[in-house]
């Protein structure tokens, strides 16, 4: 067969509202579907680089242990995000999982929170009576 648009030989003609044409004239591959030449696909180098660069963003704090049928701390998460450990785990959870030195992390976190509380005590809040009255009138 020959395409009526480009006069190239083809084994398949596509018939649609615009008439008959080969797959190249309709922007499709010879096997059907959209023509993917010239665009980035899933296996492109850019996508693989981004997957390696941002792989830590999808590490979850817990993993499922098939032997005990329970959630246990994820070692990768603990290694990558040590500052987030107090958010997700208690010292008892870590000791049950076999980590021997979780207390250092919690001591550092407690010291950080104490320093923040001390800073907050030094801040002096001043109330402006005119602004309070304006706000109350605006809400009423």
C-alpha cells in the first residue's frame, strides 16, 4: 500500500475523520499508539539521575518484619534522618529493636527543646490596645 498523503509505502493505513493516512502522517508509531521519538521516557538518563538523587525522600520510618509480623524501625531511615528519630520512635521501641544507644539522641533533642524554651522565655510580647480594639471591631 502507499500512503495517499506522503506517497511512502506502508503496511497500515489509518482511516479517521481526516481521511486515509499512514502512521507517520498521523503522528503514531507503526505498531500503534503515540509516536515517542524525541521525548524523554521513563528510562531516560535524567529520570534515572533524579531517582538516585531523591531516593531518600521515600524512605519510611518503619518496615514490616515478616517473622514477627510487626513494624520495626527501618535502619535506612535511622541512618539518614537521625534528627527525626524522636518524632517517630520512643526509647523503648529502639531498645526492643536492638539499638543500644538511643538515649544520646533523646538527650540531644531534650537539650535542643530546653534551649528553645529558654529563648521563648526571653521574648517579650507587647500588647497594643488600639490594635486589639480594631481587630475586635473588625470581627464584630
